[in-house]
């Protein structure tokens, strides 16, 4: 989350320069599930930005109660845990 270009992107989101943020999967947005969840659940909607993670079937325009848990499971896999 502290990557310079990532912070530039968040600033651009706040300035209304994006309508959609698209990533390959949730882990490309962030590995910390609390911070990633905050972006998806609060930051993007507050700034009227749609977020899509292609491989994880996440789209903030579509109601999906499992999205926060999907990020937790995906990050666990990167640590050698659950295979999602």
C-alpha cells in the first residue's frame, strides 16, 4: 500500500480521474486484507469508482457478500495455506 505509484493512483482516484480500477486479481490491489477491504468497501464507493478483479470475479457494481473473505483466502494461499 505504500508503493509510490499506488499512492499516486489513489490521489488520482480522489481527484475524480478514474471511473474504473481493473486488476488481474485481488492480490494485485493489495495483500493486506484489511486495507484492501477498506479500499473496496469504503474508498472506491466514496469516490464513485468501480473496482474489478478479473480472476476473482469481483465487481463492485455487483453485490457479492463473499468478496472480503475471498481476499483473506487468496492471501492465505500465498503463505502456503488454503488453496483457493
